[in-house]
């Protein structure tokens, strides 16, 4: 084992070898192979190219050199193309701080059975009068940047659970296609994290409609890892042990404290008062397209398969409920 694998437990080291094809004897050569490709993209400023940094991209793409380099290039290209998003990308930024304190994201203390970190989002917590969807995305990206420093998570990855309880149509109408695409590009295409599952619970019918908007931008692998459980939490518990979940998700742990992760990032700054001025944020939300107004949502039915926008009937069985969103075809 080289110093590049020093942060891994014996179990995770074996997992890296078997699942990711990571070979400690050739790790430095693998990293150099990726680094040598940088010259092919003079249009991108690669601001960090050290061994440990490149290694996380190799792990995210199972040591496929070309795919790892493409992800590395997209990581920096995304940041070049969205410069305003990454200005002042710190926990004390007013918009990010407000989002963090409302649980965007929530991070559970316990890992799942595969050693994955569990992120939770309670969608209804979004206070649109205090911060934007872009602030939420920035808070999530900042959080992932912090967590991906852990080599164990580079190998084991993450799981995301989104609880849509009490998420209103008015809130959903603020999720424009361009905003959703911005999030997909930032999380799916431009970040070296392995997401083992994305679980929707208590989703209203219009979340199905939003899915039809983002579906063309999702990779097939991503689609297969998205599961819609509805209000049947038993199907979620078949994949995520209730012993580690908060009571809001039918788990055995206490209700989730929305400030838990925020306190980790903010420390003593958590209780300091900050003023947020949306007008000062130069990435205009209005420029990201018109809102999905009721008229727009109605028009979207013309490109949605029959029945998708209908209010979902009560779940008939756990087996049906566990099917990934891909099965909506």
C-alpha cells in the first residue's frame, strides 16, 4: 500500500481493488496518464493537478483514464462557465449559510451498510424569500467538496434521499429547466462523487412532471439509480436500514436536526447574524429561464407520456414502489 491509499481501511482498500480496479502498484502511473492529457485542453485552466486530487477522479470513473480525465476537465470547465456561482464559495456566504441552516443538505452521522454517506433534503424547507435554488446548489457543492476529501467516501460514495412532503406547487414552479440542468451538470457531469442511489419519498404528482423535464439530461446509469417510493417507506427501508434513518423517514433515530451539518461547516459563525441580499448575486435567476408557471406545466403535458402528470394512485405493492424512475417508460 502506498501513501495514496493510506486513508483507506483494509475493507475499503479491497473494495477499491475489486470494484474500482485500483492497483496500488500502478496508482502513480495511472495518475500521470491522466495528468499527461491536460495538454489536450489548453482552453481550460486546471487549477489543481496534484496526485491526491487526480486520484479522486480516477476512483469516480473506475480508473478509466480517459473518462477520469474527461470528468476532471468538466469539473474545471463547469467552474469556468459559471464563475459567479463559485465566487465566495464559503459556508459564511449569506445565501449558502441560510441554505445550510435549513438543511440543504442534511448529512446523517451514520453510514449505510456499504459505507456510503447519506445526504437528506427536506424540500419543503426551501424558503424562497431568503435564498435561491442556486444558493442551495452552491451549499450542496460546497458540502461535497468538504466530504470528498475523505478517501473512504471517494471509494464508497454517497446516497441522496429527498423528502418531498409538503413541497408545494408554488415552490416547484420556481424550478426552471435551466436551473435543474445546471444542477445536473454540476453534480452528475462535473463532480468526482459516486452516487449509489437517489431516493424520492412522499413526492407529489408534479415532481413526476419535473422529472420529464430533466430526464433527457440524465445518464442512463443515473436514471437506473433513481427510485420513487411515494408514501410507502417500507420500500425505502428495504434499501436503507431504518436503524440509521431519522423519524421523518420512518427511521428509529430522533428527528433530524437541520443545523447539524451547518454547525460542522460554520462552527462559531453558525449563530452570527448575516444579511442576505439576493440582488447582489450576479448570476441572475431570471436569466436561467422563465418559471415553470401553471401554463408552462400544462404545455409540458404535450411531451409527457400519458398518465405521468396524473395524481399517482395509492402504491399497490412494495415491488412496484421500488422500481426506479426509468420504469415510468
